[in-house]
C-alpha cells in the first residue's frame, strides 16, 4: 500500500498522473493529510473520500475537481479556484476559503462550520442542507445560491450579496447580516430570529411565514417584500421602508 508521502508525490505530478494512478488503484484508501501543494494545477482531479485534513492548496486550481465526502478539515484553500467543484458532503469545517472562487460548485450537505470564507464567490452554488454554523462570510457573494434548509446559525454575513438567493427554511438564528443585499431573495419559512439585518436591502424578498422574532431591521428596505404570515414579535423596525 502506498504511504502518505508516496501519494502526495503522485499528486504533485498533476491531475492527469494522479487520476491515472487512482483508476489503477481504486481500492487504496487516500491518505493525503498535510499535503502541501500551494498554487498547484489540479483541474478535474479525482479525490473523492480522500483524507486531506490540514492540506495546503492556497491559490491552487481545483476547478471541476471531484471531492465528494473528502476530509478537508482545517485545510488551507485561500484564493483557490474551486469553480464547478463537486464537494457533496465534504468536511470543510475550520477551513480557510478566504477569497476562494466556488462559482457553480456543488456543496450540498457539506460541513463548513467555523470556515473562514470572507470575500468568497459562491455565485449559483448549491448549498442545500449545508452546515455553515459560525462561518465567516463577510463581503462574500452568494448571488443566486441555492441554500434551502441550510444551517447558517451564528454566522457572519455582513455586507454579503444574496440577491436572488434561495434560502427557504434556512436556519439563520442570530446571524450577523448588516448591510446585506437580499433583493429578490427567497426566505419563506426561514428562521430569522435575533438576526441582525440593519440597513439590509430586502426589496421584493419573499419573507412569507418567516420568523423574525427579536430581529433587528432598523433602517432596512422592505419595499415590495412579501410578508404574509411573517412573525415580527419584539422586532426592531425603526426606519424600515415598507412601501410597495
């Protein structure tokens, strides 16, 4: 069986060499923890179920990679290209994804707890049932993201772009979202208790049956928002624009 060091050396040779080796050795468990490949070209690399805990892929190109159920706990992916990457049920808890690009990536059921994701680009990504509890996403772009039933509890989403995002039934308890752009966002049945939405733009957002108990919406724009059945108990509404 190949050792951790031997597998890392094969991976250093690039996606083509790695994928060929992987096809010939499909039964061998992937032990790549601690791999250091900053800036590597690993487009379309196959690393499903791999142990990549603590790996360094800063600035690497992993676009189109297959990383289903891979362990990327505490991995360094700062500035990496992860566009169209398949990360279903991957463990990215505690990972550094600051400034990474994940446009059109598939992250359904992925674990992103406590991940550092400031400035990340998740446009049109699939985060359905993802776990982003406590993640840092300030100044990130989640335009058009599909995050129904995702868990964002206590995450930082300050100034995030969530235009046309789908967040039906998402858990946003105590999330920090001041100055967020949620125009045309779908938030039906979402849990928005104690959320900070000061100065947020919720123009034409769908908040039907959403729970905003104890939330802070001071100075928010709710023009043309759909609010039927929404709960506003103990909600701070000073300066809110409710015009249609």
